[in-house]
C-alpha cells in the first residue's frame, strides 16, 4: 500500500525508562503494610471498647474525642489498603 505524496509516518514517541522495583522489596513493603494494618485494626478495636466505656459512664466529651481519633485511624487504614491493593494490580 502506497502513501499519498507528502504524507510521512510518525515515529512512535520515545518511552521513558520504567523503574522496576525488586520483587523482594515489593514483598517486604506489602508485608510491612499488612502488619501496620493489623496494628491499626487493633487500635480501632481498643478505641471502640474505650468509647463504649466512656458512653456507659456518660463521659461523652471523651467518647467524642476518641471517636474522632478512631475515624482518623479508619481513614489511615483505608488509605493503606487502597495503596496496597493499587500496587498489586
């Protein structure tokens, strides 16, 4: 198949070198994230217990503060899981 006069083919863009991480480094990072997630889950469970105890003793200000801290930890856990799953795909 011939090209019309004056039409040139475009060269594919030069690709940037892709940085490939060592598989063992990735496994170690994943294991760190899994351990950290387990620690955060344990902290969340402790906060749940403390929140319930504070509510039972009608210490609602403390319960509210702990609920805020719990939400921060839940957000951190979600971010960690999203990052871990994103790296796996």
